[in-house]
């Protein structure tokens, strides 16, 4: 139905516009000067509502990652933190939180130097 169609659009094609709108709204609420730092989705092949029909080395999140990259490229004072290599095939949340935190801290330093 309509809801599933919209969800697929948002996940695969419209996500960059939703992310840009969210950043704009948060900056209006909390101040234009705040940087926006977000994590690139890690590798994940686990079960999902779409089922798992992926070949080795693939997952279903690449369209979302492309949207994330576009947002980081197009919106000022944003930083996309690469954690792709920290994912596991069956768990989207990286287990090594320290590495994630270190990468976010480095990204914060970089964005504040710009």
C-alpha cells in the first residue's frame, strides 16, 4: 500500500531530503552554528523486513549510504563518520563503541577546524 511505498521511497530515494530537512529543523531549534555529525551505516546482512537475499559482500543499505554521502557533501558543517568496517554481518550496531567514539571525536575536531 501507500505506507510501504513511501517507506521504500524514504529508505532508497528520498532519505537525503528527509535528512536535510531534519538538520535544518534541528539547527533552527538549537542554533545555526551547531555542527551535525552522523555515522555512515555499517555493513549488515542480518534479517530485515525485506528478507535477506544478499550475496557475499553486499547488504541492502547502500542506497541509504549514498544519501548520507550526498547530505554530508551538500550541507554545511556536517560530517559523515565512516564506521562501515565496524559492522558485522548479523549486527548493525558496532560492538566496539570505543572506535566509534574515537572516530566521532576526530570528526568533531575536523569540522571545528573548517
